[in-house]
C-alpha cells in the first residue's frame, strides 16, 4: 500500500507571487524566483514513534506557516508521507520523493535505523538531509557525508550529558536500559562515556515493547542506586507508569533521557513524572527571544508546550529558509546548497549554534527536572548551570570533512 502523501497548500500571497514571476519570464532572476522549493518529509505518524512523529510534523507545520509557506522567499511545497517507523517503507517514500517529485531537501524520520536505511539514496541524489531527530554515530564519524546534517543532535550527546549528571551526583551502581536498535546502542555508549565508570548492567528491550514486567523484576533484584532509561514515545510512557506502579521509585533513582521525560510523555503519565531529572540541549523555558516566540506560537497553535522534537523540526525549516535565501533561490548546484545549509546563519530556538566539521550541531546541554508549578501544571524546568557548553560530539574527530 502506498503511504499517504500530504502537500501544504500555498498561501494566496505565495501563489500570486509565483504567477507574477512566471509572467515576467525574461529575466533570469525572475525565473529563479518563480521556482518552488520542495521538501520531502518522511513522517512517523503511526507505528512505534507516532508520538515524536506528530511533534515533528507540528514543528515543521508551524515554521512553514510562520514563513508564509515560503523558503528563502520562494513558494515552498512540503511533501509528507507516513513511514510508520518502517525502514523499507521509508526507502520507498524517499525514492519517490527523489525520483518523481525531485525534492530539494529531505527530513522527517524519527528512527536512526530509518536514517541509515534511506541515507544511501538521499546522499546518492545529492539532496541535503537535515535530521529533525536522529543523529546516528555512524554518520557523525567515519561515514559522515556532505549531504547529511545533524540539525538536532548526535545520538550519544544527550546521554553523555545524562551520564555527566549521574557522575556529578556520585551514583555508584547504575543500570542502563534502552531499545535494541542503533539509537539505543548510542544511548548506552554515550551515558557510559561521560559516567566514566562501569555500569552494573545494560538491558536492551524490543523496539515498540510496552510490557516491562521482566525488566522491572531485573531491576528489583539488582537493587541499583539509579537506573538510566532511553525509551521514546509509547515505550517511555509505559515504562514509567509500570516503574512507578511497582514502587521501584522508593529505592531507585530514575534518570531519564529527554525523550522519555519531555512534554508529550509528561502529558500522558502525569503526576508520577514529578521529580525526574533529564538532560537536554533544548528546554521550552530557555531564555532567548526566538525560543520565547516559538513557544508562544506553538501553544497558540496546538494548545500545549513544545517538545524537543517540535523545536528541532522548527529549526530544520528555519535552517533551510536561511540556506535558500543565501543562494537567492538558485538550487541547481547541490554542493553549493549543502554548503549553504552548513554556513547560513539562522536564529535557533536553542540560541547560538553552529555545525562542526561533521555537520552535527555544536551546542549547550542542560539539566531539566519535571516539576509541579504553583498553578498545578506538570512540566520540565531548567536547572541552574549547564552540563556541557558548546559541546561537540565524540565522533567528529573520525570524520574526514573539514
């Protein structure tokens, strides 16, 4: 079955501008201005990553709306298809975007396994791939590619920040628990790298797993000081509910990745989330003008606080917008487009950011804690200080690009 595809309608003003440019026809600049910028968006609207996928969709949609459905001043078309977290479906969608739709940019997938599956096709077509979520270690290191951009983060880095927090707290016996797929392995490796001492155990679960009775029994028997979890989407919702329901929080400190303690998980779990610490390169209460505007507009549009998934997707669109603008809409030279993505300045919701040599963002990392506010809302709150400042991922030295 062919996945459904959705196109953003262009605003009337954008259609009018396109018509005027086509009518002009004689000048080369007018012809360039008449082009439509196409972005292929492979989304996880169903499947194991449906929650994060919906957040990415909403972040992209908000950015497109704020830009008047234009990129770099040109009419834009965002082609959307649901890949349901399936690498083979994603390959089919990517091939259609590349061969039939001739997209200029690609983004969207939640899973690192999907990124690795579609990468060869996208890179072979020399189409810039800006990741709104996953940052596989392979593409940060020896397999780095001039057409891949970690506009979100490198997978290990969030977990390195959490490992730093665990080390700062002096926990002696820690168990780490993650799904058995590339991002899960990166999570465990990242945590251990910054924790800097052996963990008591590494527990890998199935992708999409919702019953954690066996793993909770393991934790009860192991009696660690703390457990670090990376369980995005519905997996995280179920794990935390079952962990708290089993009463393990009375004896074991739960440290979470941001993906298991963000606003979507908080909304689904509620009160049991209060007190959980997590590390992230984004927080909705970051004090910068771009973020304040983004959060206000996101709440107005969707009636909830944005997650990091939505924030990074928003940045992807703003990065593309800046790149297209810097090229005056001339997108035929793919190498020049990729260079523009890397060098064009855009206002990130995270404040000042830049791409390292491997084209993953160098950025700050913070400690957040889930709190209950005076008005009864349960949400993440930034904690004083930073876990990392202008942190570059641990694989950049393995990348041959400059």
